[in-house]
């Protein structure tokens, strides 16, 4: 097993056992007990959801948090809900996923060159984590950014993920444009490994020289049902990521 795979395996074990946030623990477990009627015969995961994908990937995709009856049920990011259906169809069209659907954790789906994670690992009530919950989960995302040493492009799905990634990079001394870049669909930010005065940044991974951050609308039903995000718009994100890969 490679050093990256070892680091991610250790991190996964810590994530799955995490109970740092009482509100999120109570909610995810309550959802797993009561279930949605259409899934009443299934055993819910009901725990924090680890990242998923290719440890040697060049692309890191960061979402908000697991869906209550999606990843909180299946145990894999963006799996078992309509947001995941949109995401994996798009990744499949781009050649980054082996199949266009994501029904359950062991359905055979594999990612090619991509790794998927989220800023918060437990399903939050109303899909709205608090700032304290975001900050409690932050070390997990930081360690993924360090471990995934081949990453050249980070795609943030939504404003929450965008702000979270930028905050981490800025705090680690990575040079970023000022003022802080605002989130927008197809917004791009170059990531430079070093501060404005040339001092080296901590860690490696996605902070390496020449990496990029891209913003994308989240493939939530709120965005896809209203036409705010179309498949053509979503496909453009992955085409641009492939261009920036270099």
C-alpha cells in the first residue's frame, strides 16, 4: 500500500469513529433509526462518511456534507441520492467514473483520477452545519489536502465548500489573490505554494505550485430542478478541470 493510501486509510478509520459534534451525532443516528419509508428495509450507515476515490488522483472534489438519506444511508459520498446521480453521470461522461450511477457503497463504481470528499462528514439537520461543526471537521479535510499529493485541480461544489477550501489554504500560508475570490460557477483561482513574500507553505498535496481551484454550483435538487445548474454547465466544469490538469 502506498504512503498516500496508508494515510487515507488511517484517516478513514478516524472519520468513521468520530463523535465530536453532539448535534450531528444525534441527528445522523436518529435518521438511521427512523429511516425514510422507501428505505425502511435497508440498514443505514448512520456514521460519519469518509472520502472516496483514487488515492493517486489529480482531481479533488469537495462537497458540503452527506445527505440524510443518501450518503448517511449508503456510507459513500454522493451515493444514493439525486445529487450523486448528477455528479456521477457527469464524471462518467468525462471519463472520470467507471459507471454513471451510484446506488450503494459496494456497487462497483470506481473513480479514475478523482477523489471525492466533503467539508462536513455527518449529515446535518436541514443540510446546514454550524460554523463550529465545520471547524470540528476541518482537520480531516486538511489531512486529505496533504495526503493527496498528486492533486492538480480542486473543484468546490457550492459556496460552502469554496469558502472552506480557501480558508484552509489561506491559513496554511498558501498564496491566494486578494481580496478573497468570490464563489461563482466556473470561477477559477490559481494555488501557489508559498506566501506573497515567498515563504514556503506548510504541507504539500493540493497546495503544490500550479494547482487550481474551480467553483461549481452544487448538483442539489434546488439547483438542478430550477435550471440554475444544467448538465451542459456541469460538463463544462469537468472539461475545464481536464484542461487545467496539464
